[in-house]
C-alpha cells in the first residue's frame, strides 16, 4: 500500500471524481433496495407473517391470482389434517374489498378469514383478539392512516359493519392493501361463500418435519405451494420484484464498468511509471496487489459514504407515502455486491499491469 | 537459486547477441558484444542512435535475455535465471538511472528512496534514505515531488535511488539528456564519485561527449558492435 496511498493523495481530485460516481451509485442502490423491500412488504407482509408452511388451493389453481380464484371445502381441510408431518391445517379466506370508515374515508382491505382460536388467529399488540362476529384485527398501518380501535368500518355495497377490536404490532399488507383479520364465518358472509368453504387450506408443519405436499395434494385434491411460492399470488408481486431486480442488476453492471473504465485509463496513464517500477525490481504481484488495494480502498470509502447518504435520504423518503423499508441485510448485501463487482471491474483493468514491459523504462518516453 | 553476493566481480558480458523483430525483418541489436566493467569503474558507451546502446543496458540489467552469450553480475548468470528470479536479482543488486530521472510522480524525493526498501521488503536502515539524499546534495528538498524539482535535481534523486540498497551494478541511460552543460557535468561527476565511493560497476550510455572526461573508460558502439 506504500504506492497506493501516496497515489491516492497525489491524484486525489481524479480519485475523488471516481469515488463520487461510485458513491452516487451506492446511494441509488440503497434507495432501490429500500424501495424493493418496501414493495415486498406492501405485497406480501400479510402472508409472510402468517405462521404457515404452505397453502393448498383448489386443484389446478395457478399461482397467478390463486387467492382470488381458489375455493376449497371442509373435506379438503380434513384430508390435509391427516397428512404426516402436518401439525395443523385450517381453512383460510382471502378477499379484497372496498370499505369506508365511520368518517367516510375510503379504505381498501384484504380480509383474512380465520377461525378464532386457531393458529392463524393473530395476537394483537393493542386491543383484543378476534371473538365477536363483527370484530376485526387490523394491520398497524391502518392505525397510522388514522383508524382507531373501536372505529366502525363498513364494507361497500354489502353494508356489513365491522368493528376494529385490535391491531397488529407490525405492517401486514397483501397486494398493497392493508389486512384485516376477521372470523371465518363473517368472511363467508361477505364473500358469499357456502358453509365450509374457504379460499385455501393453511398448513402448518410439525417442528422439524417437512410434509409431503404432493402426497397431500393427491389425498386432498388440491394444488399446494410453499409460503414463499405463494408470494407470487400477490397482485403485481412478480412484476414489481423482477423489475426492481433488473434495475439493480443494471446498476451493478454499470458500477463494475465505471470502475473498470477508470482503472483502465489510470493504468494506461501509468504505463511508463509501471515500466520504471518493473525495471527497478517491483514484481508483477507487488504491483497487482498495490493496484487492487487502491481500488478496494476507493470502493469501500465510496460505498460507505454512499450507503450513509442513501440511508439518510431513505429515512426522509420512508416518512412519506412511498413503500420504502431499509433492511440492514439487504443494504449490506447491496454494498457488498457493489464493492465485489467494482473490484472485479478494477481487476480486469489492473491485470494490464502484468503485461507492462520493463524495457519501456529505457529510452526517451518521458 | 542461491546467489553469490559475497564477492564483487562486476559486469561480464561475453559474446552477447540480441536479435529484435522489426516488422517482418529481424535486426541484430547486439552482435557478439563482450564487455567487462570492474567494481568502482565508470564506463561510458557512446555511439549514434540505433547503434544498440539501450539494448546493451537492457541485457546488462536483465530486462531482456540475449539470444546468445552470457551476462554475469558478480558471477551470477542473469540469462540463466527464471524471470521472477531475475526481477528479484535486479531489485537487490542492480540500480538504474534513467533519462530525466524517471521518478514516480506521486512520491516525494525521500519516498522515491524509501520505495526501494519497501520493494526489498526489509527493514529500512535507519536514516539510510536521508543519508543518500544528503550524499547527492538533496537533503533540503527531501519532501518535494518530481515536478517541484529541476532536471538536475531529479537526476540527483534518481542516482540516490539507484544506489539505495548498495547495488553491484549501476546502469545509467542518457542521464544528461535533458540537462544543460553545467548540470550535465555535475550529474556525471556525482555518478563518477558515487561509483568509486560505493565500489559499484557503472555503465553509462550517453550522446554527450562533453562529459566523457569524468569516465574511466569509453567504448563506442556502432551497428550493434562494440569497439574501443
């Protein structure tokens, strides 16, 4: 690092320019990461926080829109309860409805119909659990939006009145709509479902066991998918996540190209100096190590600065209506990838050092 | 490879031939060149451009390997060494003085010398770099970078750098090319003085016949052949 540090100090304006570009990319990566996590939370946090191993839908149901199309009956639930490795199987209802608050404010709700007292029945952070026919436990985000415990919510057209009896501690949304848990019988009334009908069978595996989903499907006449696979049933989830992933991939590639291009120009600019160093006895390994250490220093400093700035901007964005959630593992992964790919870009440029001929140090090149 | 560094015998080029590609043709840059330079001796190599002077330095310094002949420094045959071993030998036993100094732009004068210790990966002798700079009259400008030095000062730093670590062989490539007459004399006088003081075998390639009086011996190179 003898040379690397001194060159960084000597050509600081050039390195600062490159570091600024990487830092800006890091800011963008943090914002995209936050947006991605926010959209995922908005799309599937309601499902993710259910203590469910898998869902079994009506036979032949495709992932796309499974919760809106599938109908199962009590016989299928019973069939799943008898499967090896299954601790519990419960009917689960899921319907998106339009409603309005007592003050007349429109509210979209994802109604999760669950049997009170079952493993799907949420434990609220405030208020009481499901019990009465018209009681609902809502996502904490609805409280943030102004709804209060004891408020009445009326389902549009049907006129069914529901009372907010509890709220969860965290965000629970499905397809960007706030979740409201309600008794399964009330859900059937709203959904116009027959007695015993539900949207899917919610399956909970025994600790350490992995139920044979194919065998269960054969026995119950269902099509099951794991909880993670069921995320794709959330409206727009796959399109949103794949779009953001594509943008992130492009950013990583751009970052590697920018760093690679800078170090290519820098290495070419230093060719004669490198030839002198080779002539006076610097080994290729020494020069390669020095060059990579220089790139690593810049990338770590630039990414660190960019991530801090991104977290600051993200904190401002998160207070608004934008679905944004900064999650430490996601941010650290993004920063790690940025540094790794940047280093890879730099490495492809720096290997040119190995080809520098010390003979070029002789003569009148400088 | 075990290197014999206990005794200094200087540079011995014997029957060295070097052929270089020139488009579709091959040019004989060095044609059975033999040269011996004893420790403490300064030998000047003169001759027209393209005569093979730089090729002679390249072979003597182990920057390239001759097609025929041998090149030994203190009895160690550089041509027989593997490239990595030759680089290591160059680092430890051969000093280069280039045109215009060829100093590293990012390094101060003192760091140009400390770099050599760093390349050697050994603990620096306390104040060796400072002493070397003082020896060439540059103690007062130790913290200046190359662009803050005159041409003559850059060459003085270049000579000090080349002498760091106590080399057996010093190779100077047109060290006065960018200097005026007075500075040229100063630099070659310094080179001659340090050659004798350090007991190093020195080969200086030059076009500048004015400075030859400082040299112990002058040989002429024409069309790859050595005479004189």
